[in-house]
C-alpha cells in the first residue's frame, strides 16, 4: 500500500492538494457494495493530511469563477440557511435524528446510552471500574428513562477538572454493531490532544468522499473543535486526518480536472 501524505496550510489548501494529487496517484476500481455500487472511483491506498491552521477562514473551498464550476459545498449546507432543514453542524453536534436515519454523528457523540455492563456497574457504583460523576443534565442525563452520556461535554469537563495530559479523550462514533448496517458511519473517531495550550484533533474516516464530503466534514469538525477549545479554555490547534478510503467518484472527475486545470 502507498501512503499519500499532504501538509496543508488550511482546509481549502488540503482539499485542493488532495483533489489535484488523486488524479495522478489514485487507483481506479469498481465499487462492489455500498454507495454508488457498480460505478468506478479513484481512491488513495491510504491518506494522511496535516492541517497547520484549520481555523483560517474561509473553511470551505473557494472556486475561481474562471473554472465555471460550482463550489462542492454550499456555505448554508454546513452552517445553516435557506433550503436546508438542518445544517451539517447541527447534524454533527446535536442529538436530533430524523425518521429513516439509522444514526447521526451528533446522536453518537451527544446521546450515548449507558448500555451493556456499564449500566449495572453504574447502579453498583463500581468506583474501581468507572469514573463516577453526578448526573447533571448536561454531561450525564436521562433520556426516555435511560442514563445517557454526552461525549463532547464529558471530554470538556475532564480536561477542565483533571488537566491536559490525558490520552483517553477520544470522541467515538463507531460501534461493533455498525457491521450490520448497509451504510455504516464513515467517520469513526475524533481523537483529541492538548499540547502547548492548544486543542488538536486526529480524525479517522473509514471511507471518505473527497469532492463534497471532505470539505463539509472538516468545516463542521473544525467548528466543533473551536467550540470545545473555548469551553476548555485553550487555543484552537491543528488537525491530522486519515482515511484508508479517500476517493473521488467518477461523476466528479471532470469537475476535479477543471478545478486543477488538467482538462
């Protein structure tokens, strides 16, 4: 496998470099299962990106008018506006799940039922196993008669109370039962690190649409990082992203060539 690595100034720079390089470095194959089954796409064997200043605005790509193509992501789609019932930021940071949705990232991050052995351990107040805290209605709360955890607020509170040298603070999206889903979550985890009083994110996607998905996802995740950094009381930091499935669908290849002046 070939690991393709990019160091970028900001989010639009990462997107442009990844789009530019995949036209030469990506492997073409036919999709066997999942979204767009039967179609072809270009895909990196493994991709890593290091964004040094992910908070630099604009967060979304800026397409030069001379290219004659639309922006891959509308600002209103990510941050809210006319024509969208729910912004991507809301999808990422709130627990609302619409009918027909098997999951949302926000539900996974902000409303986690304490199931399995955790429930009985909590009832038994097993301090040798669990980090027991008060049910405060924000970090720990009851929903439909079940005790739930808000991962975002738990990590904020933990850093504030116990300090920054902590390698346990991972925002988990993935669950083993996701193997049963026809379309499991692409985002699997957001690991966090505070170093030199700055909050950094390490993000992993199992599969990742480069043209429209990456810019929308990272703009939303950067917004989450800024929220958490401010709540913790540290500065906004860098971002490292990884995927074993960053890809460009066939329909977007011509658009990518126009953007990169490779027609």
